[in-house]
């Protein structure tokens, strides 16, 4: 279940002569997020193997290896001009018999409109070519798969031929994914290492094609997974287990194990859910990554045990706690002594073992996470104005927030947040993007009596709050344009640009007149450059907000050019 072990695979179309009477298998080719009607899709092809390398001089080297080729598709992966991009990532790892390893990854972004030039879409074969032209993976189960992968002074020129039936792992929760597996086959070809070419003959390999989908980056949906592939003289075992965010390190919400006969390629048995017990031991504290991992795992069923140890480990880290979309994948290889106990016999062999822990999984047990609340509601809150620098007459009076009305701007419907104050108030026009879990700002009005201090519309609307929220979460709003009327002693037409940054700085139980409210503390800064009457002016505004889990604030402090302007506290 390689995590993003993406090898660039380039395939040759299958002719009718080569396919015979077998039906074309369109699970082989590539996809886009629109094929699944989701906001995020990641797809990768993964190949691993154990091989003895033999040079022309007779030198032998035993290795394990993996290679992955992947791409990620989402309408929110865009360049500054708004063009949707495809994210392509490839990586490989080598495990040597002296216990050393080699690992390298490379990635790039291309316009999604061009992704079909590099990845064959909706085809009965895989055809992945990384844009540098030296990483390719192509083929099908019927023809065999060709891997031509160059990274620095390492070259792989290999052919993988499956020898077993295709198996499938599929789940909707905690991770929505489908994996197509050819869990055993032979590998032939050659590998160039340190300037020397080695032949590979009848090595053993495993391949899968995995597609996680969802509304947000797939690592955010789970705590992690544990996956093993074990090869012995007669058998092959493939096991997947996925931990939900609520499972932590302790349990698995999805479990599936398949036992195959290597000689005739058939599936001998399959187990799932409570038929499988997973026992993890010899835990190691990986403090560098703020994670832990087991170095030994046993998958047990009523009539068999599969035991694997993480002997040689590569740490693939793409951790980014600021947005919780990353992960660390501990990818291990055991050259021998992995064991399958079946029918009273024990067979030893080699194993690949992944133990994956997401950033979200690390955050979830210790930090409160606010998911996007239901906001298609009618709501009223009352606040005490405990400080107002511009309008001191308002101090001690109430401000009433009315939420739930809707209004159209340029033909698009927005929610109206109307905060009424003595002789005035403020109105915001907000969009609710449930797919991206964002609240967006389209317009704002601030008035006192007959004077409208500002009435601005933003084009395009911009991210105001980016859910989910947790301590340490940050987001930036790209620069957007705004225009409307402002007040400088008299009304003027104003246009300009503005940009925003935000961070969740803490989690607090705050006491307000309404009682004690459990909140996340948001600090948001907005910088603007505006022009009116031929004059250019810059402005800095910021706010500190104690936000409740229902999406409304218990306390708010507004600042203008660094000076405190207003404080509101929840009354009822």
C-alpha cells in the first residue's frame, strides 16, 4: 500500500492480438478527481521487490527496493493565476544487505490540462511518464509492466510479470480508498549502481495501484495504516489495516488479509474485520518526528499467524504540522525470517512493511479540532461592548449579532452577518464552501449613524476562516482586489488590494458575561493598499477572536494600526 511510492510508469497500448479474449481492465489506467466527483484524489502505482544482483564480473549483491509514481488532483491546487495544477511525485528506496539504504524523491506541478500527456487516463494499461523523461512505468497485467527509472547515478530497467490473481482492498471509512494488487510476480532486467550494471533474474516482486479520494487531502482522514507483503516458498500474504483518527495507535477500523498460493496464483483465503487480530510490539519512540512505531507486528487469524519485523527502515517524511495534511511513513524491509504459519507449518521469507502516521493523527489525541460547523441556521447573539476607542458612547451598550439571512451579490447568494450597535454596526457577506471547509468573505460594511465608513466588495471572494481549526493551524489569503466607498470626512470611491494571514494561537476556557466558553484563539492580520482621489494609502487591521466550536465568537478584540479599537464579549 505504498504511501506515495510513485514510480513513473509509461505504458504501451495493448493490441487486440496481445489481449486475446480477455476483457480490457480499465482499472489499470489513470484517473482525475472528476471521475469520482470529489475534491481530492491521489493515485499511485507502486512496485517493490527482493533481488540478487549479479555483475558481469560475478559480483553479487542482495537488495530490496521499491518505487512509486503518483499524482494528486484537486481544484484547490492552483497557481497564482488560478490555473488548476496536477501534482506529480515519484520516489524510490533501496535496501542493501549491509543494512544501509538509499532514498530519493522528486516532484513537480504541471497544468492539469496537460496531465494526459504524462499519465494515460481511462485506459486498460498504465502509462506514467514523469516530465523529466527518465522515469517511466508502462504496461498491464496481461503484458507485464516495464519500469525505466533513473535518479542520479541509479538506473532501473525492469520488467514485472504478475503470477497471481488480482486482489482488491476497498473501504469507505476511515479512509475512502481502492487498491488493486498483484501481490506476487517475477522481476527481470538490470540495475545500475555506482557506475556498475547488475543483472536481475527471477527476482520476486509485488505491485499495487491505489486511489484514495475525499473532500480533503487523504492523510487528514486517518491516524495511519499498517501494511505488509510477505513472500515465502509457497505463499504470499498481503494485509492492509487502517487506523481512524479516533483509533490512535491502539486500534484499526479497517483490516483485510489475503493468502495466495504462489504456484497457481489463486487466493486460498481472505479475512477481514474481527477475524484479524493485530499485535504490535517492541515500540520505538521516533522523537524526531513526534511519533512512535512498532518494530514487530503479528497479524493473526483463527488458523494462521503472519509475523514481520521492521529490520531496515527508510523514513519518508512529508510532515507539515501547520496544515496537518502531511505524514511520516516508516517503510521497512525484512530480507528473511518473516514468517507465515499456516496448516500447522511455518514458512520463512522476506517482507515489506509500512507503518504510516499522519500529521492529523498526531494532533488529534492531544489538541481540540474544530470541524466546520453547520451554519445554514438562524442565530442571534448579544455582546457587551466593553471598549470602543472610536465611539466611547457605545461602551457598556449591547451589540446584537443576527445570522442567517441571505443576500445576492453579482448573482451569488451569501450569508449576512449583521452586527447591530448603537447608531450603527457592521455587516459582512460570507460564503460557505463546504467542499473546501472554508468561510469566505465577499463584502463588508461599517457605519455609524448616517456615515458609512466603508462599503467594500472583494473580487474574488477570499478565505476568511479555513477549517478544520486546531492550535498551530495557519493559513494565508492570497492578494485580492476590493472596491467601494470609504469615508475621509466625505465619501470617496476607493479601490485597492488586500491580503490576510491567520494563525490559531491557543485553546482556552474564557470567562465572559455569558459564562465560561471553550474556544480556539484566532489571530488574523489584514494588510491593504488603497487608492482614492489619486492618493495611495496603506492600512493594517487585525483581530483576536475567541471562537467557539459552533462557529461564533465568545470574545473579539479589533486593532487598527496596532492600536486597540474595540472589545466585544458574549452576554447571551
